[in-house]
């Protein structure tokens, strides 16, 4: 039978990508075993929890996961100045920096994203018809889901660790949105949430803005370090906005 799977994409940082793939595969395996044990202990399965634990021990999955993380960091350190810029940001550790660089590497690194809009879209932060772009049933995803999840985790870390320069953006946006919308209101079925402008809704919107600004800084600095041109964002070049937060 002919193998119909597409050929693997070339990567600018192949060893970093391979280390990431190993780590991700091990994490998925660990998750499966852990969920199976949880299901057994809750009485939802007649399998043997101890057998699952022995499998995890026999495969030495924890040590292998740790090894994969160290490999990711080791190869991330060879990427260049963008590595140092990332890990200097409070809330972004070495492992997170390695994952971000690996996931944005579609073959050319940051050179594959000529504009910040393309960078945002690949990470799942584009806007379509005035709304945050979402996947539609039956259509191929326009963004990398794993990368989007990683970016949300970065945003959560910025809030938890009160990252200077970014957490202020989050709080200012929360206050601005609450002034504009002092009360929540029904969505009338136009949204997966029954109400909009709730505290959680505003939190998510403010976090989204903070993450998008971080990504714009990430894109600018990475391209500058690579000696690539940096275009002005659409909101500044076309819409004339002046309150742009520089990296």
C-alpha cells in the first residue's frame, strides 16, 4: 500500500523540532496513562491501575520527558539572540522559549512571516469580520492549535508573575472594557457564552490583547536579530493609531 502521508516539512531548527516532537509524544503518552489510572480509581474502568503504573515505570517515561526538555533547551540556546530576549522576560522560562521557537518554525523561522498579521494568524490570534478567528466545523484549521494553547499559557504566566510591561496592558484593558460595559448583557445565541462583558469575558479579552502585543514584540525583535525588514503594523500604518506599545 502506498504511503499517502505528506513528507515532513524542512525546518530551520531541525534538532529543536525533533526534541519538541519527542517531548510532546512523551507528554501525550504520560497523559493517557494518567487518565487511565484516574478512570480506574474512580470505578469507571475494570482495568488494573497498578499495571499502568508499572508500564510507566518500565518505560522510564518521567526520565525520558526530562531528557527531552533538556534537549529542547540545549538546541534552543543555539538559535541566536532571540533566545536570550525571550528568557529575560519574566514568565517565560527556557522550556517555554524552546516551545515557542519550535512551533513558529515552519521551515524558515521568522522569515516565513513577512507581517505581524501572518504571525498572529498562525498563532490563532487573527481577526476575521471584526471577531477573533475560530475554527469552523469541516474546515481545515488556519492556525496552529498547539501554538495557540502555548500562547495562552504565556498570558496566564504574565498575570500570575506580574510581568512588567505586559501585566499593565492587561489591567488597563480590563479597566477600559469595564468602563465601556459596566454590566453584562445577553448574547442572544450569537456566542458560545450566554452573556458577554462578564468578568471572565473581559479577562479573556484583556489577556488576548496582552498576548497579541507580546507576539508583536516577539516578531519585531526576532526579525531585527535576523537582519530582516520590519513593517509597521496595520493599525499604525493604515489606521493611524499612535498608542503602539513598542518592544
